[in-house]
């Protein structure tokens, strides 16, 4: 039963007609292309663009799409000439790096490294507009920062090198996204493929009769040797890769992104939607995963090549920006407060048929790094919410910080070394900020803080995206300060432990991995363990079965393989665990969040939690007075492979 194709293209024709009506003839329209979620208008008369500052914005408003204006290739200045003109036009205070200008010839874009991107794209993008009119190239500013992210430039290089393919891909995707809807207002179903009544391999399939979207595709690194437990249920019949319209990744933790590259290994060539910081952070995390598994002789079902392919198909989305991802689905990401770039996903389905909010991992209180999670959405009928700490109350951050400071003080008084194992993303940066401030204020004596490589790269990514950080950090970075650096912070370049560092006493070492499952933190522990003046401080969750958990639970001798020999190492250093630094909401915050989400959802599905955590939370939500008084949402705790029809 296929309706007439001519009829189907009607909507697209209507759309094009609406756009063309708005374009002044003197611009000399040459082409309109659908490039991914964007509608791109190519014009020949670049000088005339200067007069129409608001054109793209006005068209976007009219057709409710993301609109970009570009100049046809033959009407652009040659790159060398354009480069000189850009340097001339940009205000001196912007701080353009003359060696940081890269041209993407296929797209007609120019990436410009600049100290203050606001000078190029701020205040209605006047400067960007002027540069477009004078050179024919559209400026994409990249913040240059004293801590430069290597990953960002790897990403840019990778994309620039294959820019021709990228354009072809975006146009193919654009056609697909803007295809006409055959079935209007039909069902909306969600199926948990992983991360329901468990933590570690989050994946949700959202289906309408028209399209299919995957929310997260995580990998449980704790059970990596057993694919049955480590990978989500990808093989179910309803998930054929050629039918998949897109993958939306909430944040860069491996239990949410760890298996996305496998899609590309098996031929998927569709988009992954992420925020910009998530794009870089997920590359760091996935490459590190390959490194760590390889070094420990374990199997991982994809390679660097699949990560590159994934990157080539990645589309970035800013917070609060509506993006078409399928003919009947619009995606908007909101701040989740969990780690840099983490997002709460809002899906608007079928012209108002149904609205889903999926929290991913979220923190419903302010942290040193981030604002608390967003609660206000245009509409929401179904809320899919994480419940990791559904049965747990955490200490406040103030208490947690005080504990950390006390431990550092005590250890330095007895001339010891403090070892803090961290996850590369999130807690490491927060600990750096706390210690930095405490030393500045004299709350702890000044001493060297050694920070291991991976954490440094992630910190650099933080300084690249101040607009994703909380207000005080953002303003500090805008004012040219860098709260992540100081004279006593010492980056360590090598990925292995340096014995000379532990001779510097007192001092602090921050290193991965957070649960002592590998990485330099384990090597440093081996060097520090036998001296009772030293301290080991856990600041994150220690999963069952990890070395971190064993030591936290009281193991006072551990065995390690050192240069092919098994060595028994006595644990004599002091061991502490601080619980209040979590990036997840605790029970109180989860309840508060469910009450505060506006408008109120009709259904709440709980995921991302051990069964007891989720059932405890469900009971509390069902009996909550405030929720009861305002319409009492239905609370469900689905199992993996349960499909729930939302309409
Ligand atoms: Zn997470």
C-alpha cells in the first residue's frame, strides 16, 4: 500500500516554495540543498548578502528549520586571499591565530582559531555575516585556549580531510530527514535494549510507524569479557541498521556511548547526534577503551577505524536547539548537569502526537562545574528517568569538599602523598578546582598536584567549551582566567607512573582509572601502598569486582602482575572514600526532579539502576503526595526487551 509518490513530495515542494519566496532576487539564488538537518541556501551575489543580515533567521522562523546561507563555490575568494581578508576584517581584540585558519572547500566553511569567538559570532553574527559577504566563506570559530585539546584538532582534521564525502553524506541524510511522512499520527513505542533494571549498557529504541531512533548505545566495561552481559540487545528483529534514522548519545561515558562504533563496523552510515563537548569526549573515551583493553589482552568488537567513521557521521547539536532527525521526530537537547556536554533528550514526535523526555544520567543540583539539570520542556507526556541512586542519600558537596581538604591536610602534615584515582571525565576536573581554590585560600598548604595525561586532555576540552560550564567558571574563562591551571598544577605527559613523582613530598597525584581497573593510578598505588604516611582517596563509585572496591571494602594485601611476576603488595596507606562527589542525583534529588519537571508527565519509566534502587524509587514516586495531587503519573519499571506503547 504505497500512496502516490508525486503526492508524497508535495510537502517538500511546498517547503522549497516558501523558502524561495523569501529570497531577494538580487542575491541570485543558485541552489537549495538539504544538508543533514540544515537547509542550505546557495547564492551567487556574495556582496549583496551584507544587506540581508536577518535573512537566514527569518526563513528559519517561517519554515521552522535550521537554515544556513552559503556562497556558490565559483563566487568565493581563493582561500589565500580570503585568509588575508579575514585577518584584516576581524577585530584585533578577537585574537585570531593567523596559523589557525582552515578551509573546508566542499562546504564553503572556514574554521578560525580565535581567542574570543564572540567577536566573530556574537551580537547577531554581524562579523560572520560581513566575512561571508566579503570572502564568500562562512566562519566557524574555534576557541583557542592555553590548554589546547588535541582531540579537537584531530576531529577537525579528520572531518576536513574527508569533506567531499561529508557533503555527500549530509545531502543523503538531508533527503532522508525531509522525506514526506507516509503514516501520520501513529504509534510511539519504546524498547529497552539495555540499562533497564541494571546499570552499564544503556540503550533505548524509539519507534514510530515512520522512523526509528536509538537513544544511547552503551557498553558495560565491568563485564566486557561476557558480551551477553556487556552489550545491549542489538540483534532484535525490529532493529535493522538501514532503517535506523539516527543515534542520539546523551553523554560521553562508556555505558552510554561505548558500543556506537560497532554500528559503523556493521555498515550503518547514518548520523550520531551529540553536543560538541560530547563529540570530543567520546573520542577520548573510546580510544582509551581500545588502549586499555588491548593492553590487558581483552577483546573489543571495533577498532579505531570504526571510531573515525563514526566521527565522520557525527552531527553536533547545541542545547535548546530544535533539530529535525526524522520526518516525524524533532530532537532538542538540554543541560543534564552530569558531565561536560551531558544532555537530557527531548523528542517531539508526529506534530504533537507525543513528547518523550529521556534524562540520561543527570544531576539535579549545582556542582563546581555545571548548572543543575533542566526541568522545563515545551511538552512532555513520557519521562524516562535514571534511578542509579534511587535508594541512596548522598552527603552534600560542602561536606564532601571538607572531607577532602581534611584528608589532604592530615597527609601533608605527616609528609605523605595523596593519590586520588578518578574517571577521566567529570570528577577529575572538579577535584582540581577544589584543591586549586583551597590552596589559593590557604585552607591547605601549597604543594604540587600532579595530573595524569588523559585527565589533562579532558580538562582542555572543558576550557574549549565555557558556554557548557556553570556561570562562574564561564565568566572566569571569558575574562581570560583559567580556573583549571595554577603554578602548583603539574601535568604529567606520560601514561605510565613516574617514580620520581612519589619522592616529591607532600604532594597530590590525580590519575585514572577511577576504580583502579587499570591505568597509571594502579601503578602509583603500587609505588605508594606500603608507606602509611600516604593516603588513597576514592571520590567515585567503586563497582563490584574491581580492585578499587576490594580495597575500599578492606583488602589489606593485593596481588599484582609486575613485569610478568605476581607480586603481593601490602596496603598500609590510609584509605578513604568520599561519597558526595557523584554526578548522579541522589534519592532526594530524583524525587524533586520528578516533581519539578514541567509540564507534568503522564508516564514515568525508570531505568539505569539496580532493581532495588528502581523499585524503592518507584514506590516513593507512586506514593508521593505532591505528584498525587497533580495528576499522579503512572510509574513503570520496565525490564530489558519490554516494549511499551506510549500512545
Ligand atoms: Zn554517566
